[in-house]
């Protein structure tokens, strides 16, 4: 969001962009860094 605002001519940092998004109720869910998976079909004794 901060990059888009800077490209549009409004130089902002990430914290100001986050505050603006919060004020306008714009929701953003950041992607997960990794997905936790388990191998439940293994042949090992537990």
C-alpha cells in the first residue's frame, strides 16, 4: 500500500499507510510465510 501511494505522488511510510488503511476500514490479510503440514499417513510407530 505504501508503495502504491508513493507511486501515486503521496510519499508515505508503511506505518502511515497502515494507519490510513485502519481509518478507512480497508482490510488486508498478509500471506502466511509457510504452511504447516503433517504427514499423518506415515508408517512410523508413535
